[in-house]
C-alpha cells in the first residue's frame, strides 16, 4: 500500500491452518496536505486463480476482522503496514496467506498458494500521521482489488473497517471509529469529509480536489 505524495490535494486516504484467528479482548469481530495510501499490486497477474464472491458478513467478516484486530496492534507498535489475502481451502474452510510485513509507507501483497480460492485482500493503513490520509480506501486500493476480481478489507488508524466492493466500485464503512484497535496518537478532528458509502467517482474527485475546499 504505497503512500504516494499528494501535496496539493486532499488525500483520501503465514499460510495458516484453516482455523479462525485468536479471539481478541474486545470489538465486534472476535466474540495540511496529505499523502495518498495506495495498494502495491503483486508482481504478476491474477489470471487463472480461482475466486469466490465476498460477503462482508458472517464467518467471513469475523475471520478477517480477527486478523485485522491483531494486525492493528502490530501496525501501531512497529509503525508499519501489514497485508495479505483471505480465501477458502479445498474443503471450504477459511484460510489466509502469510501476512506480509511492510514498512511505514508500503506493503507488498503476497503470492497465492495452490489450492486457495481467493476471496478478498486485507491491509492495515498503519499508524496515524498528519501527513497521510488513512481513514478511507483510495481509488488505487479499489483498482488493485478489481484487477484481481476480488473485494478488499481495510483497517484504519482510527479503528474503522472498510469493505471495498469491486462489483459496484464503491467502499462501505462496516464499522466506525474505534470498532477495531485504535492508534493512541489518532486525531479524529483530521478525518476529513468521510461518508459511510463512497463511490469510485466520489473518491476520485476528492483525491483531486484542493485542500482549501475542505479546510
């Protein structure tokens, strides 16, 4: 999720066993100019990889929510991003690729193992910074998921969880500020003009609108 410079715009922003991640202690899933965060694609096309439709609900949401709950804390402690994919194994159980460790500004998406039916990507938006717009997905996030013909899940420093729906090319806030672990340094007043549902075109306009329009 490379963070590209956007100094004149408002920026919008291990292959495991087939068991769900550990249950967390809390949360609903475990019972100035800014820079834009964008997804760094895998270095090869996804053609030929089997995919399944994401639902953003039920066991799928609990599974990816558990992963991101854990990774949020690592992101904040280490000031870096984490990313990967979730999918189904040949028996229909949830599985994840190895989680890739990035740096403050990027995270390389992993390869997809044989036998995995790809469902969605996931990534953290790292720690809070006044120089990055991290509280929503970006058009590049959407484009990268669309190129894989899958949806995506994104967590933010403010503790939000977003679903990238590439069928409708829109993003949906599944839960608001604080529903996932939150960066202690997060400043809510700098969120920007968030909406719970935003289209690709709306994000594109905001990514190319001068900061002065909003601030």
